[in-house]
């Protein structure tokens, strides 16, 4: 479907407020309005990985900070095991939260996609022939 030539037009009448609202949602989803309307009409949801990406980027930054702290501890033969154990426990807790989030999202929409704030209602996608 992605490579099919689009040869049919579609006209939609709506108020200025409705158009502005749809345009705002399309912008939030980082999509052109036509693509947003098509995705919402065919699947009932918009896929957005932004939130999950932010979590992983933040985890990477935290990991870099931990690596730097461990290097300093090793360089100066510092005895900070208690503090390091605390940080490790917190990182593991954060990983558990992310794992549960991913597992829940995969179960709920069964398509391996994550719905962002711009996502639509919970109607299942139509089955294609």
C-alpha cells in the first residue's frame, strides 16, 4: 500500500476550529494532516515512539554517568560500594518499569506498536483481504 500511486482525491468539509484541532494533532504526531487522517481512518491509532525513545535516551545518559562515577571510584580507590549498590538497585527498578510498560503496550494493541499522545480511539484495525 505504501508504494501505490495515489490517484483518488477526497474532499472533507469542516469548520476552521475542527481543522485547527486536527492540524494540531497531526503536528503532535509529526505527520502531514493527510497522512494523519488516513492513519486514523484506517487503523484508529497513530504510532509514536517518542516517549519510549526519551526514556531510553535518559537511561543511556544515566548509564554514562554511572560509568564515569565508577571510573573515578576505581582511579582514587574510593569506597563507595553502598552508594553504588543503591544506584544499581534504582537502575534495575527503572528497567523493570520500562519492561512492564513495553509488555503492556504489546499486549494491548497486539501489533507491536506504541500509541503516543496523538493516538486515537481503541477501535481494532480493519482486516484487509
